[in-house]
C-alpha cells in the first residue's frame, strides 16, 4: 500500500456512494482515520458509522475539512465548485477522485478489472467469492454489497485486487490491470458517449492500460466486441473466450441465462490463474450467494406475495431480469414497481424500455429518478406512451406518499412476484409494503 503509506487521515466527499464507501472501508481497514460527508443519510452511511467507526457528516460544510486531513477523496458526481473541495484547495490538501485513487491502488496489486455494460457487479462478486474459496484471498472492491460478506469491500491478504471497472465518463481508464474482463458492450450512458462506436473506443483505451501483455476474458461471439478483441490481438494480449454453450455443467444458485454468462466470465478468470475449474463450478452451483439488489429476495408483502429487489436500469438489464423471473416462476404473476433512472437514459431507450416493461403483468410506474440530470417534470412519466397497455396493467404512481395504500387496494394475489426495479431508491418502496417479521421470545 505504497500510495497511502504516509496518509493518516482521509475525508471522503459523497461517502454514501457505493464506490467511495468501499474505498473508505479499504482505507479504514489499513489503519487510516476516515471521515466522510454526504447530502443524505442512507443504509451505506449508517453502515460506515456503525461498523467501520467512520464519522459521517450529513450536509456539505467547509468545516468538515481540517488541516489534519492528508487526502480528500471525492465521488465523480461531486462538482469542482463543491464547498469541501474548495476548502481542501484552500488548505493545500491533495484531492483526488475515486477513479484516480483506485487507479493508483491498482498499480500495487495484480489487478483483475471487471468491466462491461451489464453484469459487472455479479461477475465481480463471483470472482471474489471463487478466489476466496480457492485460497487466493483477494481484496475486493465491488459495486454493491456482497450477500456473503454484507459489504462492498472485502479485505484480503494476497497480491490480488478484484475490482469493478465502470466505463461511465471513462472512469475505468485510470485502472491498470493484469486481467481484464469485458462482460458485454451495449449502448448506455449515451449522454456521455454519444454512440456505440465511442463506447467501443473507450474499451479499446481500457485495454491499453494492461500491464505487460495481460489477459482479456470475454465472449468472442459478441459482434459489439469485435473491434475491441481486434485491438487486444494487436497488443498481444492472451484472450480467454467464454461462450454460453461451454457452461453445461452450471446449475447456478442464481437464476437466468445472463448469470450463466457471468459465471462463464468468472470461470475465464479461474482459467487465467490456472486454478481448479471443477471446484469453481461446484462452488457456483452450490454456494454462490450473489450481490444485493440482483434479483434479491427481500421478504414478503402484507398480502403474501414474494418480494424481490433488482438494480436493472436499462432495457437489456430488464430483459435479463424478466426472462429470469419467468424461467423460475413460469406460472406466477409478475408485479413490477419500476423507477426509470435518468431522463437522458429514459429518452435514449424509450422504445426498449416500453418493449421490456410490457412483458410483466402489472406495472407500477414511478416518476423518473433524476440523479445527475436536471429535473424535467414533463418527462417524469415519459414511458407511459411506449408501454403496451393491452399486455400489461399500467398504474402510474403520482402520489408516492400514499403508494402503500394504493398497492394494498389492488389486492395482489398470494404468491404473486412483486419486485422493485431501478438504480435509484425504488427499493425504499419495497420496505413500505414489506411484511415485518416479529420474533417471539
């Protein structure tokens, strides 16, 4: 840990984010004092305070930064004119974005970087769990909480770092990797990239950060990867292909063909490290628990419906999710609570969203979660006009405060599948309709 060897106290701006919080835990694990701030309290900030002894300040204030801080780490979502970033400059404290810090750390490890439009988190989780099971003991930095560890950071003692590599705003171009995994490449984040060609070029640049010759694990049958694979060959990377038809031995604990593809990617890493393929398959078939918010069973509703939660936020993710649910529960009614994420993404893929959302039985459509976008009230329910109401019962949710009453009045059947879906905070609506379990003493 040469990069942080002289750092004694860090402040993290946007510490409630899944990436920055993982880095805060990494620093705390290595004996560094950490403080943090965010605009709102959340399950993540509560976890940091309760289990990692990290004080979290709710609200942005200059006084959160003190001369005792050696380093400030900020989320890429935090603008340059942020009060705390400005105070760090005034005090002469080094400030770096999360991707920059991750990039520095990646130079110190044998780094396995998992990238791709969809499937990054589950594949990263699989690689971390498999390597732990096989005795490699990596450090893991993941884009969601792992069920097995109840954390997005997993401490390790070996030379290996397994990290999720996000392409948005070219964040992953800071990572220096020995093994690169690309799960797939599809159109997403078009507000930044513009088109598929620019996304592909970003992944080509990602491969240029390979240490030495390096290894690329990918599905060589995906046409969108062709220019990227061509570049990998040009720079003499070892290419380990994985194809879905080579995973006939996989009967996973998590459903869906997309998860078989994720498992194939993880097994490609196992092959790259010359570890036991058969032992890895056995673990995936019997013990893999997955990441939170990935078709996660979270309880039951008051009416006795099974309640799930998922992070799907683009049409391809929805396709995988709904197909997986239909495979596991072919005779059940699917009731989805969907919150579109970003006005820009919703506009760019409105037809795809409409197509996939029309495949469920009942759809509660919530207003768009704006995240980094400016709010556009006229587009909160843009998807209404693209959903086939002859195929799905569409219920726009205009009064969120009274949603539990609306949901209860619909009287969904016992055994229905109810699932909250989206990259924002739609999961909170699941808590409002979830049956609370009381334990008798």
